[in-house]
C-alpha cells in the first residue's frame, strides 16, 4: 500500500508547490487590508505607428464652411496589422480645423477606438494638408482599456477623394 500513499503525497506536494500565494477570495490580514485575487497588471507603453489610405465622398462645391465627412479605407499598424478603417469628421474649412472619431478593426475583429482633432490647410490645387492628434480611447477585445496618443499627418486629394496619412505615437493595452 505504499505506492498509492506515496503517489498521493507526491501529488499533494506538487499541487502545494504550484499553488498561487494570493488567495482566491479577498481576505483580511492583521492590518485590515484586503488583497485581490486578480491584481491589475501594469501595462507598458508601446510604439504605435502605421499608415492609412482612405476614401471619402466628394465635398459639395463651392466648399461650405463646415462639412461632415465619412472616411473608409485600410491601414497597416503595429499591434493591429492590416486594419479596416471607418471614421467620421466634422471639417471646418472656415477655421481650418477638424474633429471626429475613428474605429480601427484588426483582422481578428478587435476594435481600437480613437478620437481626433487637428488642422487642415490648403485646398490649393485640390490638395489639403492634414495634421491631427489622435487619442486612443479603448476599444474591444485586447483593446478594451487601451490608451495612448499619436500624431497623424497626411494629404487629402479633393479631386480623387483619397487621403494618405502616416501615424506615429504610442499605445498601452
């Protein structure tokens, strides 16, 4: 009967050695503090960069002071790979400003949500220069609690209704 007892002792020792030192339920210690079984992990800030090629509907001519524009397209980003892009902007040609939001959808369906505000200059020869600050505001899947920021620079061609942008910044998730 030594073999079954020895096996049980060995199994119990292995399970004890692999056990997590943090309790599975909050417990009070002598100091009255409570420890959680699932402490929040620290998240490092990582480089976030990429580029996008977007299309948009033709703006009305002559250009009104403000338009609401929908952009769609594809991007390639670090931490997302090839990404589907959808966003809406309010562009104020009178003040040279823009603001809106973007949704970047990775191949696995995880979404990264971004707000944007910036400037647009030009419309000279049908080309508009874009400079915007992107603020990462969470998302879905692995990006649920994502934060960060990036700068987007680009050029919109009113004749071809395309925009090409480059993005550089950082993300934490």
